[in-house]
């Protein structure tokens, strides 16, 4: 577990360095994630230890959102003042995204089947 | 004689121990309630924990900064957890190759729809610029969304709250939208949920079937990556406009 956690931190660190050095617009951990994904593809296998540690970390993923979520305290004014645009935007945009994604994917899958 | 409770509280709240422990305790309590309620989407453990902690901090007059002094140790793990998302993504590599082009098309359509419609609707209804910046990546998993918003000068903690709300809305509403569209394919249902509602949607998709869950997890990771590139690009274009 220690080795796998170190691997994750090293990839994050390399990601952060790459973001600063190359002035990338994406967050460091995202670059780390992409690099780890590419490394795994090159390697061709997934080490058991890394799989277990990643699963352990991701199983409690929602816990990690809590400290940031409590930050809502600092934004109560903004949320009360702008409750209408925020709530309408969240509900309609989310449902619309589900519909558009599903329709496009179904259409492309059907076309591919027909094309063969 | 034992020190008065208030004094003890002042002493304890100055160390990270109190709020770190409290965060873990409250979350596990919230998760217990969520499980007991048969994983009802409205009792999302994140929403529940946040509500309980905010109530507690307000009652004790504790500023957020003091709380975060302890909770930052949990928050820090978001970084390695984001890197760890590469693992389930890699585990789905075969499925990814199999439906490569439909996935690319659906992903792009979904990610653009999420960004444009969230900002467009909020803008049309008069939201402020800072809110627009913070609501844009609402469909992306929190560590990625917060990272993007932080770099662009938005409010990461507001984004975290909006992302969690989005997840809950998606998890509750997806069934009705997908049924209305007569979409039966589990891979399509899962992929749509993961694109629109990230991890909370993925948890919901796993309740439908393993296939839906796997495609949802895949969509969550990919949508995060695509948005991490598209959104800063979009902001750059909008800011460059006269």
C-alpha cells in the first residue's frame, strides 16, 4: 500500500511540475492521472497493489469532498442572492446533458452496427 | 477540578485533531444513515455530512478557516485520488477500444452540452461572473472541477457544493429522462449518467447494473479530462473577445 501510495504521489508531483513548467491550463493531478494511464497502457498490466490502493482510495471518494463542501458556509450569501439562476441551471443543464449524451451515443452505436 | 467545557473546546479546536476526527465521524454517521435508507439518492452522504458540519460550526461560532485547519488532511487526498482514477479507466480499456468512436462522440457532445448549458442558463438568469466561472464544470468529478476553477480564479469551494448538487440531481432524474427516451442499452445509460453526474451518478449506475456502472466510471474519468482541456480553452476565448 505504501509503495502504491508513493506511486500516486510521484505521478501527482510530476503532474504539478509539468503544469508549472509547461504552463498547462489543466490541474496537476489531472496530468498525473493521464500520465499514469499512459504508463499503464505501455506496461500492459495493472499491478495488484496499485489496483487495491486505488480502489481503497476511490471507495471513500465522497468523504474527500466533505471539507470543501463545508466551504458552502463562506458562500451562503451568494447562494441566497443567486438561488434562481443557480438552481435552474443545475437542474436543466444536468438533465439536458444526460439526454444529449445518451441520444448521441445511441445514434453512433446504431450507425456503427449498420456500417459493418 | 475539570476545566469548563468552553475552555476545553478552545484548546481542542486549536489542534487539527478535533476537526479531522469530527469530519471522519460525521461522514461515517451520514453514510450509515444513507445505507439504512437503502441508498436513497436524496440522502447523499456528502450533502448530509456538509449540512451537519455546517450546523455544528455555526452553533459553536467556529470560522471555516479553523475547521479547514484540521479537515485539510482529508482534502489533500483529493490529489492522489484524482491520479488513482487512471486505474478504473485502465481496467475498462477493452470496452473503451470496443466502442471507441461512439464514446468519443457522446463524450464530446455531453461535455460541451454540460458546460454551455450550465453557463448559458445561469447567465441568462443574471448570475454573476464569479458564479458563472464556478458553475461551469458542475458535471465533472470534484477534484478535477475544483482544480480547474482554482486555476482560473473562481471559487473552488462553491464549485464543490455545486458539483455535489449536480450529482444528486443527475442520480435522481436520470431514470426518468432515459426511460422517456426509451434507452435500454446499459452501456448508454451508464455513460450518460457518468458524463452528467460524475461519481454520484456512477454510484447510481452501479445500482442499475455492473455494465452501466463500468461505463459510468469510464465517462466520469473521460469527461473530467475533456472538460479540464475544453473549459480553460473556452474561458480563454471568451476573455479574448472584445
